[in-house]
C-alpha cells in the first residue's frame, strides 16, 4: 500500500506547532515527575523487583516430592546448551546408584557455569525427566569465577522440590490401569 | 614591547608559511593546511599591532575560520596517499619560480617607493574605525569592490553550472 | 587593607592592567566557567531524567555528608556531588590511544576544541563595574567580530579529531561538523547585522548601553533572535542539530576513539561553547547585566550593585542554558539534508530580508 504524504501547510512548516507540542509533552512529564513524585525508577539495591510467577531466570535442578534427584544423567541438556555452560560427569562404572526406583543413573557431578548461562531455557525444554527448571533468580553475583560455577549440591539446594506433575508416578498409575500389567511391582 | 611582538609575530608568520609549503617532517596536505591556518592567525596578530582590529578579526573569521575549513574539507576527501607520493615536476618548479620573481619585484618596488611610517598614520586614523572603513569601501573604492563582488558571483554561477548533473 | 591600596596606587597603568586581567581570567575561568560546565552536565542529566519520568543521579555520597543533618540527604538526592565524581573518574580513567590514529593531531584536537570556546568569553561584558574595574576581560571595539572569529576556529578541534582518529565514524562526524558549522556561521553572522545597524557600534558594551536606554533587542529584532538562537544550537552541536556526534548513526561521532580526560575535554568544549552562546545571546538580545527597574540600568557605583549586576547576568545566562538543555529532550534530530535546507534556504534569505527591512525602517525614521 502506498501512503501519500500530505504536504505541510505554511503554519506547520514554521515548526511552531511541533515546538509547542514538544514543550507541552516534556513540560507535563517534568512537572509530574518533580512535583507529583511519579518517577518510575526503582531504587534497585534497596527496592527489589518482585518477579512474577513463571519468570525464567537461572536454571536449577529440582527434586521430586519424595525428595529424590530427578536427573538421570542423560546429558541432553549438556548437548543442547548453546553457550556450553552445563558440564555433567556421568556415574560411569562407579557404584553410584540413583535415588529412585525407576531411574538407572544419577549424575556424579552436575555443574552450571552461571557466567556462561544465558537463561535460554533449552535445558528445561529438552529434559525428558523434567529435572531442570528456569527459576526466579535473575541477579547472580560472586567474587570469583569459581564461585559462579554451581555444582550439583548447590543446584539441588537452590532448586528445591518441584511440585508439578510427577511423570513416573503418573506412568505407573497409567500402566496399572491397563488390562495387561507390564510393570513388575 | 610592540617591536618585540612584531618580531615574534613576523618570525612566526614566516616560519609557519615555510612549513606550509616545504615541511621537512611531513608531506601530509592536512599538515600544510593547518600551518596555513597558523600563518593566517599570526598575520592577524600583525594586523592587531598595526591597530587594524577590524582587519584582524575578519582575517581570522573569513580565512582561518571559513576558507581554511573548506580547504581541509576538500583535502580530507582526496586521496592523500597519492598526494604524498607526488614529486615536483620541472614545469611546476618553473611556474613557481616565475611567480616568486614577479611577486618579489612588486614587493621590492612597493617597499622602495613607500615612506616609512606613512601608512601607519593613515591606519591610525581610519583602520580601527569600522564605519570609516565601510564608507571608504562604498565611496572611494566602490568600483573595485563591485568588480570583486561580480567576480565572486561569476564563480558561484560557474560552480552551480558545473555541479548540476543534467541541464534542462 | 591600606597596604594593598598603597601597592595598587604605586603601580603603573600597564602593571595594573596585567594584574587585573590575569585575576579576571582566573576568576572567570576557574571560578565560573568550569563549575558551570560541571553543573550544566548535572542539570542536563537531572532534567533529562525528570522529563523521562526518572529520578536521575542521586547516589554520590562523599564522607562529609553524614555531618550535615538535614541538608546532606537532600543534596545527595539532587546529585550535587555527582560532578565531583565525574571529574575524578575522567582523571583516573585509562588514557587510551588506539594504534591506528595519527598521534599528533589526536593529541592536540581536544585542546583545540576547548580553547576557542574559552577565548570567546574574553570580550563578553559580564557585569558593569566592581570598584574601578570594568567587568569585561577585553573591551574590544570589534568585540562581536572577535567572538565570531574565535568561535569559527572551534570547528578545527572537531575536524581534526575526526581526521586523526582514522576511523570512518569519526571521519564522518568531522566532515559533518565542518559543513554544518560553516553553513550556520553565515546565518548567525547575518542575523546580528541589524543589531549593529541599530546600535551603530561593534563594541558589546555599547550594545548593552543601547538596550539600557530603550527596549531589549529581543523585542525590536525578534527574527534576528530566532535565527541566532537556532544557529547557536547548530554551532554548539546541540540537539536537534547534533549530527557530528549522532549516536545512532556514528557511534560517538568525532570523539568515538577518545577516552579519559581527552574525551572530557570535548565535553568541556561543548558546554563552554554553550556558555559562550548563551552569554552572547544575553548581551545581544536580553540587555546584558541590566534590568529595566530599581535603577539597575545604570553602571554600578557601589560594590554591592556591581555584584548584583554580575548576578543578573549569570541568572539570565543560566536561564538560556536551561533552554538549551530542555530543547535537547524536546525535539528529534534533523536529517542532514533538512539541516542544510534550513540553514541555506530558510535562514540565510530570512536574515537578508531582515537586514533590508531594518535598513528601510531606519531610513524612514531618520532620513538624512
């Protein structure tokens, strides 16, 4: 579509209407801010922003309602992570056993370098076990680089318990409801 | 005091003018242009010593402030590297020599024929007074003034004609 | 006191001139111009914040604030200590010279940007008299031409900075500034001609005396004032004409490659030019240090009145500086062709018409 630009009238070409309009707008905001105390600024370290529910900040590991580690060390998140912030050491031959019954493995070490993490949420999206979630922390600080590499204990402690759907419990119930029961108790 | 200042400004003018045309340290045209600006400014200093404040101010305003900025503008848009490589040709040296001889002759003749201190008296009466200067330009020297104006007009028309792409 | 008086009466005219001129230069420069520059930056930040619904700088808290019971927190909230922090920061920052620059020009360009703006203040009468001393550093007969000449030299700082930086953004900034300043110098110079036709003298003190006798020239020459005001915006590279440093197009324009105190010098130069332009407007259009009541039109006879005159001049000047700052947040930047169009095809003809009109009116009123 071609919009034809109307020619300016002589009055408009004098710049006076725009000048007065600009003066009016800026003056209104000036008076409102200075005398009305309507500044939108938040005094950050003293006042903090209340993060809404569902905000996607830093990714942490979560436990299920039974308090077991959900992560099964499949390394999909490590693979998908665009800035390569996640590092997982699988259990390997070690005798490390998973906390819960339906998992074969649990990670020996799980590290997220928060200096690299870009809060993109790919790890949460790709996780088959719903073990990692982007949570509400957005301002992570530390005094050294090492401090900013969060290990498994720290991530689990910060992540807390996930109160949502319990995938494996649901699967079990679905299976029990079927006529032929394929899962051993 | 004024004598000392005169020698300082005269020396500076000559030094800057020399560095403008034959700088042993750099063949960068921008440097030459900047030395030309400094030459203009030190010449303005000489005008002040002659009590010709108006001329001094105009010298700085027009030459140093406007004309030389345009010079710089054009020089910066040229290919400076090529300019730096270029050497003197025999023709340009000959042309320069002719101009130096001609100018030197006029200068020598003027200095010989003028009496010392006469011009200064005239300046002291008229030069510092802007109104008198204006009156002189528009009465006594009206014809040269108008000819110069027409010359500038012709130059302006010529530039417009040359820079216009298609003439209708 | 007596000893001081004796000392001054024993001096020759030249010695007295040198001493008082040095004193005036030092006081004006370090006592007025540099603090005004520092606080103009603060006002700029605060006004911009308030216009944009923010609170602006309110954090810098030096150690002695806790000894000031009520005033201290208010001063901190107004950001009074921020200019000190800004200055300190500029000095302490690393002075980085990129490898690709032309060193000599890169070093002298910031100085060339500052010096003309400060020199231009020399001829401006900022008060009537303190004691026997006229409150102007150099009372030249061609004051206005001097100012224009010196201000026109200010462009070299920007052009050389653009050239020396050897980067395309800086270069474009330098080219733009040279074209812009030359264009608007013409409109500016022609806009003041009617004033001198009315006054009949180029001396700025005479211009003030003329306005003290009659109405301020802003009422007699409104067209000249508008042209001068707009040209002053263009000459000082302020928005809406800040094309040489247009952030959205040229990163930082001519000072893209500069850091630390060299960058700060460009800043000081810009604000000093703003002070000079405001001071020129006060002298040319707003009656200088005079006020048309309470006998303030006369040259001062007492010390207190001399100070009052300086105060009047400075307040008028600060008012105009706030106008400069306010307009920055009011209007969007002009496009380059619009800028040239406005300068050459609107203001130059308008200024010429104004000259002719003034001449006709003068001829009609005082036929010889």
